[in-house]
């Protein structure tokens, strides 16, 4: 029995034992409350310093083919601001091969960004890196050319068919090929977005992307496709 399986069995014992289940639930509620507090602090930090971070990322990657992505792009285009519930900044980098990931890491780390974690799909390689700078996390999704589209991969935990502990389910996230970028003013600085941002957001969030949807689930979006891949997370710094 490996260490992780043993720990899970111990947790199950205390969770189900009549003498310890109440204490287990109490500790679980404390952890949930602490996690909610940490997320709220991250939201407040992003709202306070997010524009400066977006400007910094634009400068750091000025020579790269990148654009702001996901919820960050949605907020910029739809609302002219970062979304209030976001806790980080999302960017997309369109690369070719594993050497592209290595080079981007070298560029960002040489400019003071700290690599915090990465997601990897065994058959594909690294598909996302997370960095910290200015005390805020930003996620770099690596997009690859695949036939007539660009794809990246997202990790999630399928509640109906979860993988073994420590691993993730994977969906393929696709979009029409991004070959041209443009810039929009955001907080007094021109930043990179896809040239056809509205089309891109419609593919990502659906034709009603202009209407906020509190029930949106990122791994069930209109441009996602379930895969049989299994993903892993590597954390480099706590």
C-alpha cells in the first residue's frame, strides 16, 4: 500500500467513525472558511493591482505571440475591466513543440516571474504554467496547432468519474486558428487580444457571452471536448 492510499484510508476511518466524525466535519468547515477567506483576499488584490499586472505582462511578453485569454479577455472586452470574481490573470501563448515552453519559462523567469506550478498531459507535455509576480498568479495556457484549429488542454475533476488521487481529467479546448492579433486600450495601455475577439469569445463561452452566466462551468464550455487523457500537476514553490 503506497503512502497516498494509506493516508486516504486513515481519512476515511476518521470521517466515518462516530467518535471522530463531528471533529472531522468541524475541521473541514474551518478549512473551507479559510479557503474562502484566501480567495477573497486574492480577488481584492487582483482588483487593486490587476491593471498594473496586465500592463507588466504586456511589457514582459511584448516580443511574443500572445494574447490575454479566458476570463481576463472576457472582462476586458465585455466590461472594460477585470471580472470581480477572478483571482488571477489568464494569457494564451501559441507555440510549436516542447522547446517553446522551455523558452517562455526562461523569458519570464529571467524577468522576475516565479514559476509556481504546471499541468502536464503525458501524451502531450506541459499545457499550462502558473507564475507569480507582484504577488498575483497568472496562468499561461499553451496552444498548439491541430488540423484546422488551435487547441489547449484544461484540467478538472469529473465528479461522476474522477481519476485516482493526485491526477486530473482533461478536456481539449479548441478555437479557430489565431494568426492575427490586435490591441485595445486597457487602463491607458494598449494590450494584445485576438483580432476577432468577439468570435473567439463566442466560441469559448457561447453566443450569449455578453450576458454574465453564473452557472458557467469551464470544463463544459461549447468548445470543450472530453478526452481519455490524464493530467498531472507539479508544484515548484509553495
